[in-house]
C-alpha cells in the first residue's frame, strides 16, 4: 500500500469506528507481548516446560497513546528480572506498522510485504515471521467479520464517501476506489456500516454496494449525505428510496476553490453564516451580501454557491 492509506485512516477514524481500529491495535499488541515473553521465558503462558527460564508473575497496566486513541495494555510481569515490550521503546515505528496492517486488512487482506514490515518495525527478538503471519491472519478474520456483520436496527442517516488508493495487485500498482458507508441510528450512535473496494465510482458499483448493505439488514434510512456524484445519487434513489443531500464539507471545498487564497476566509465566513440561518430566505440574503462584496474573488465564489 502507499501513503494514500492515510485517506482510509481518515475515513475510518473521522467517519466512524475508531473503536475497531483501537481494538485491533490492542489485540495485536497483546498477542505480540505474549510471543515475546514466551521467547524470553522459554515457554508459552500456562505450558509446563522443564527448560523454562523464568516464571510469569501476573500483569501490570499501562496506557498506550495511539492515533486511534488510548489502548489499555496488560504487560506481563516476571518473577525474576523484568520485561518491557520492545515495540514501546522510543523511536520504534510499531504503532504506525500495526495501523498500516489493520488498514490493509480493511482493503484487500494483509500482504506478505506488510508482515515483513511489521516484523522489522516491532524489533522483537525471538519472534518468527510465521508467528507474526498467524497474527495478521487473525486480524484479517476479525476485520472481515466486522465488515460482514448483520446490520441491526434502523439507521436514519447514512454518509457515503470514497477515496482512491494505489494498491499492489499481481505485481502491478493499480488505482482502486475505496467506498465507505457510515450510519447514525435512532439512538444517535455512529458506526461504519460497510467498506468495499471497486474499480471506480460508477453507478453500478454504488448500487451493488448499497444493495449489499440492505441484504445485511440496513433499513429505515431517511437521508443519505455524500458529494454530488451522479452515480451515488442514482444508486440512493434506486436502492434506498431516501432523500439525498450534498455533503457540506465537499460543498464548501468546491466553492472555496473559486475564491482564491485571498478570498477564502471571507467566503468561508459567509457560507458558515448562511448555513446557520433558520430559513432558506435568510440564507439567500446572506449569500447575496457575499456576492455584493468588494472582493472580486469572494463575489465569484459566492456566485458559484448561488448556482449550486
């Protein structure tokens, strides 16, 4: 995978279930500590072995601050000597490598190259590549189970979005569209409903994506929010029969592209004020004021807003 994986992390963390990412990082850290301690003591936990070098002595708690939030670690203790996870040592790239592996599980399954990178980043002695590979397989299974789980209850609001990534397939680097749906249910709970990889954002791909969500149980959708992609709008109408609304973030981004650097702050303030109005008439008056602005670039951007 490339650095474009940052886009997927943004989609998952900002849009949705950072809880899953945090849970997977915690799971991987726990398994890796057990492997490392088993190597240091000469035997796995609970296994009788005459060649054991040291005895286990419970756990101590420690918080690990990661990009997905605080992960609560239970670090194994030894009766003689001490143990500190190698991946927590300063300047280790362990968290980044773990997160990359989990993100890759979302998109296409974990590759051999990612396993190699993880082994190198963790810097853990006595742990074989095959042991790390088995851990990655476990992550793959858990992420797939999450993405295929039944969708229960009614989800009133659904956001859909996509980003393009470069991935390695068959020895070649190709571009794929990663599409994601995030829902908010009647209790106000937000959750990733689905994520898939397609060759493009064409209407048939969006249509089949939404149909798979409905087959898993998605129902009760009143409003779908996305960018103004015609394929999404057609698929929403065909599959969900719900109201569609343009995403404010995408809308703002498109309008500000017409403002130029000098006018962006002014236009952004006008649009934010317009969105805060209680009636369409009041919002229109605010944008009319923007169009009468003395700044040519600001006026052009607000005129573009009016046409949208």
